[in-house]
C-alpha cells in the first residue's frame, strides 16, 4: 500500500528530502516546486561536497555545475551544463525550461542567461575546493580523464604520466576515473503526487574533470527521466560511462513494458555492467503507484551496497 505524495532522492541527502516534502505537503505545492526546492536545499548545504559550489574542481581549479529539471506531464525539460559562477543550478535549469524553447544551455553562455534572468554571479571556490585542487597539483596531477600520456598545456601541472604507471588501484580498472564514494554524488530527485510527476538533478560533476566536461546529470534520459503515464528514474555515479546507455530512459521504458521499478533498475545497470564491469553507479525509480526500486552497482560505492 503505497501512499502519495512521495519524494525519493539519491543518497542520504535528507536535507533535500525534507525541503521537498515540505513543499509537496503544502496545499499549493507542485512536484516541480518540490523538486526545485529539494535540489536547492542540497546546493545550499553543499551535500557531500559534490552538489553545489565549492566541490569537484576541474583541471583548472574551477567548480562548474550541471543540473536538470523535467516535468512529467508536459515533457518539458530545462538543463544547464558546465554552469560557471552561479550557485543555483537547478533554478537556472527551471528558467531554461520555463522561459525558453531550448532544453540545455552550457558554460559561460548559460551564465550569461542566468544573469539576464536575475541570478547573482559569484565565485564558486571555497577553501576546501582550493585545497582539493592544490593537493591534486602537488600529487603530480594524476590524469583522471585522459587515456594514456597527454602533454598538458591546459593546466599548470603536466606533462601527465601515463595512467598505467600510477600506483592506485583505480588506475587498473577499465576507466581512469577518480571514483570513490566521496567523489561522485549527484542529487537526483523524483516527486510524485496523485496528478503528476517531476524530477531534477544537480551536481558539481567529477573531481579534476577536463574543463568543459558535462556529465549525465543534465542530459534527459541519462541523468533523469519522468513520464506521468509511467513513473520516473534518476541516476548517480560515473556519468561519462552511464550516459552512453541512457539508463533513466531505459528504466522508464522497461516499467512501461510492465517491469517493477526494482527489476527495471537492475536490468538497466546490467546493460552497463556488461561493457564496464567496474563502473560506479546507481539508479532510483518510482512508478505512478508509488512503488520504489533502486539498484546500486558496487565498486567504490560499496559502502552503500546493503540497500540492494
Ligand atoms: C557525473 N553522475 O557528473 C555525475 C556525478 C554523480 O554520484 O552522480 N555522482 O558524472
């Protein structure tokens, strides 16, 4: 017996869940408002250092943000990728959805759009992000996202060492990504009430990404997908790998064919695992009856595996 309304999100980001719940439980609250407020709470709280400002500096030391919001009734989507110098990524995404005919704006131009709609431009650095960046520079700039040796005119370190000479275990996996349970947490949130469904994502991406990198979180069908006739799904984890499979769309389509949320998330993860056995990632899903399913692929996400 599942009760609506319902809020689910990735990770134990209860500050976000509570903020969304407060909105959806009020008389005028809509799932879209709840998603925006929920993800905003995480951006303000800098959940796990991987949502909002002050986390995951890229190769040049800058924090950039990815976010998306989707309306399951109209099928409207608004997204920002590699958003710079603006803290409220999910709210800018909502402005993209509501004020424009576009779906995704990126980089400095997304910043310009945000400023034109009233957002404040701010530095996203914190002492913590500067510290993470400095220690990375001091540790020979281990190239997280390059395949092999790369002369590096792009940042102040380099030339890079080849990935296979590094000592860490991660280097021996199929991807060079710096993935640990501390470095890959997106908020993906879905809110369902008896009328409709909405979803959102927000993240500062991956530590030491190549400047300009956009992950899965702002890509419809990859980081998130919602459909009022079926339900919704959201992803967290190694977005560079996961976005190749549009897993959130896959989950919703599997549920459309009759799979439970649990089975659909399991199946979508298995498709990725077949090609990338060591990737880190998880999917959450809910159908319009309020039935929930999640599947976590355990690698460095292993601390979270007991919920499978
Ligand atoms: C990304 N998927 O940018 C995001 C990060 C993440 O759990 O979800 N971490 O690749």
